[in-house]
């Protein structure tokens, strides 16, 4: 295939997936030989509390093309994925989840799309089997990601992706605990594409992302990789200032024309509440940015590898 020169690398972040991992590896073992003669699978154990690492060790012993990375603790899906991306050997990298929702037999379709001039191809679900609140949170997350990416590609973002490994050079020096693989890829290219793929039922358990965690991730995205909230705070400041001048004009005209002032406390209390709310909102946004700066200045590692196999 013209998209693949030296081989393909598959990266899977693993968290408490001891029950699904053997089946997933079996599926991948049937697909990879059809893509290229050179291939590898990198399994990154993200602080699992079950027997996932033991299964990774057994898998590496069974298959010579499987490599294992064990992180010291749970750093998060994107951090673990980044650890795998930085370790791959071949020029095309594929990432997918460990819960069997991403079908390995769709990888070929994504790789074929790369030849259309794209650098990153997402496997976008045809339909996502989420509840109402989870769906709303996912939409909020994608809106946040759109501001962080500065591109409409955020509508199609998925953990199931294929990209040219050379893109990692654009973020090789990145060192922050707040990781978004998709934003990092956007530092190296703006050529994103997508392919519709089936979104299968989870092999076991439920999603590790709760509604609160999705919203928290959206906040991290929009404050960690975008200045949009600061711009929003500035706009709100101008808007409230303009409103203040309108109120001043109204009070002045009412005083000179009717020779009486605007009736007192309810009006004044409402104005104070509006201005105070705007100030607290702006301070909250600034506080979020200061918190991000604080954690980055601490120079905490993106991840810490405790063990490696191959």
C-alpha cells in the first residue's frame, strides 16, 4: 500500500480490560498481516487494577510483534496513548480503544483514506449508543475541542484514528499533564479526514468516562489549549460596560425630564448583581488559566514508565 512504506503500528491504552484484551488481540492478529509484512502492537497499561498487565506479559510472550508498556499509575487515556505513540517504530500509527467498540477490520478503510491527501483519519461512529446526558456531554466536549483545534475536524474526532507517525515530531518536546492527542496532532497538520465506521457494543463493563469527567475534560481542553474563554470574558466585560452606560443614560434622562430618580433598592440590587456576576465569572476563567499554569510550572511528568517489554 502506498500509504505504508515501512510498516504499521497499533497503539492501545489498556485500563482494567483483562476480560476483553485477549479477544481484541486475536482480532488484530488476523488483520495486521493483511496490511503490511511489518507490524507491531503496543499495549500501554495505564495503572490497571485487574490482571491486565499479566495478560499483556503473556501476550508479548506469545506474539513476537507485541510490545508492552506499564505506567506507574493511572495517568489517563490520552497520556497513555501518547506514551505508546512516542514508542512506535513504523510510519503509520493506529490507535483504538480496548473495549471492543472499535472494529479492527475497519483499519484498512481508514488507511486507504490517507491517500486522499490527509495526515489524520478518524473512524467516526455511524451512531453512538449513549444516553441523553452522556450525549450532551459528548457534544459539549466536541465544541470545546473545536475551539482548541481551530477546525471543524473536531466534529469527527474519535479515539479510533490512523495518522502518519512523522506528526509526532511536532510535539516531541511536549511536557504537560493535560494531554489531548487530537490537539497535539493539530500542531503538526490541519489535514484531517474521517470515515464512518460501526460503533460496536462494549465487550465488558461500562465506560470509564462519567458525565462529570467528560465535562471536566472539556474544561481542560478549552482552557489548556485555547484562549477562547479569555476572549469571552473580555467580550462580557465590554458588554456589561455598555449595559452600564445604557443604565446611566436611562437614569440621567429620567432625572432631567421627570425631575425624579429611578426608584431605589430593587433596581440598584439588580445592577449590582449583574456586575458582580460578570466579575466573578471573569475571575473564575482567569483562575482556571492560573491553575493550568501552576501545574505546568510544577513540571509533573506526562507519564512515568515502570516496565517495558521489548
